[in-house]
C-alpha cells in the first residue's frame, strides 16, 4: 500500500468521516442535504442528463425511510451571486418529484424567514428544495453568516455533493461547524472508489489523461506517477509533450511555459504520447480531416484527435490493465470527424477486465455518448473534484466532515 504523501489524507483519515448510520436521528429530525444538482438543462428547460439527480436518490430515500424531513440544497450553473431564472432549481424539483413519486416543495429563496418557516413545517418524510445557492453571493465567498442561515434550517447535515466537495463554499464547510454531519451515500462511494486507487490499486495501473491544457493536469500526473505503471496522454495537452520532443505541431494548442516540465515527465519512461494524429485546418463538425504521423503536422493545421495507430496501441495497454482511471477525452469527440480516438479508448475501457473508473467531466460525457457508461465500474459525478482528490488525497468537504460537530 502506498503511504500518503505530504499534504494527503490517507485511508485511515478518510475512514473517520461519519456515515448516515452515525447521525443522531429521530422521527422528525430535519436534515440539510447538500446535493449536486448541477445538471445540464436545454433552452426549453428540459434536463438532458439527470445522472447527478438519480445519484442522490439513495441518500434521500434512506433519510425518508428513517422518518426524517429532508431539506435539499444545491447550486446550478454560474449565476455569480445574482438571481437568474435561467439557473432556477424548478426543473430539478420537477424531476425529483417524478423520481421519488412525491410532491417536492420548493421555495424561491435560500435564506430568510419564509425559508425557515417552510423547513420547520416539514413533516416526516417530506422533502423541501431550496433555490439555487449561488443566487446568494455568500455561497461562493464562504460567508459565515450564509453558512449559519443554512444551518438553522436543520438538526443535522449530510454532504452528498462530491462534485462540489473540492470547493470551500459556505454550504460545504459551514454547516459541519455547528451540526452533526455525515457523508451521503454518493460521497461515501466516490471516496471509497477513488481512495482505493490511491491506496491499493490492482496492477498494472493505467492512467489515461486528455483534455486541452497540460497545466490543468500536472498535479494529477505527479500523483499518478507515484502509483501508475503507465500514463496514456491524448487531447490537445499531448501537443505540449510533442513540443517537448522537438516535434512539429503546426497550429495545435501548445503551452510553451510547460514544455520543459513535459520534458522531465517524459524522462520517467512511463508516459506514452500519440504517435499519429487526426488534423484539420479548423475545429468544425464539417471540417475536412487528415491523418498524419506525430511531428508531421503542416503549418495551418491543428491536431484534433489521436490517430488510429495511437488508439490501437492505447487499447492494447488498456486491455491488460488491472486498474484504469480515465479523465479527459482524446480529441474533440463532440464532432464526428474527431471522435474516433475517444471512441476507441472508451470501447477499450469498457471491455477491460480490470477495475475501471471514469473521472467525471468530458470523459463521462463521452462514454455516455457512445452508450458505454453501463459497462464502466464507476463513473464519477465530479470531474474537478475527482482530479483534486487524486492529486491531494483529500477535499475541503471531507476535511469539514471529519472535523464536524459529532452531536
């Protein structure tokens, strides 16, 4: 088992987070549940992916079964501290009502006497949904007063918002200071799965990293190099590695300030980068794409996907893996000319007999697009949170729960 690096929480520390069963619950106990209902909604107000809502159901249903009154709170989008109807929680309340088979009460605010009265009037098993937490600037600024207002709505607190647990926001770190607190089922499962990758992954451990900027993944690469046997690199971030190898990258995205760092990472011998790429003169669903070897991208062309040779080689590495962690697509998979690399990797991960984890974000969207999400052992609900957890071994939300009032 790998020892925790400086600044990381080890398995023993993570186990100190209380579970639902540890809460001092009675009939009628009001429980504030911080959920992550930040789901995509189209212009017509229709939810296009309800994964995060469905993922919260086990916690909500457990609390209702134990005769608690449930006060749900979440953010959605980036309203930047102002009321914006575009980011209302109304679609969430409607979908929750359908999934739970009960009427969900919803209030048009997140604090104040009407909200407090609504919470106090809840009966056993009732569910109340607050309006978007980020309509109040106190949420993201971690205003203690806003955290206090939320805490006054309940007798206990549950954090089930893994996708927001890496934020030191009022609803994440405030209530645990004054309320008995625990992790919900979703948060506990995420920590269990990702913690196992840090503490005792099955070998060989293969990391797959893609996305736009290598700068966003440097901390994760460092953390994975302590544990992974191989890291497969794709996406636009691969071209900074190509530049570090002295290869021509055409108009591809490169971060010059990180070329030297990539040279050092390549010297480990455990990072594989694309040997061929799919290129085009523009990023467009109708672009005329071409295939070429790495380092042979003409001027005026940019790399937008890994090539078939690379995709095949990556698939062979993945097939033999005991553990796979994937975060970040191999190319612009949303556009048909540049989806093949991501699709091939997704299929390889789905077919892998080892334990497979998708670290949220665009990788989760990719496996869903290709109809492979059900073939993955664990699809995380939090892209940024999963990366920070892998990098740091801990999250502000987890630390707050460990240090919470015990009742």
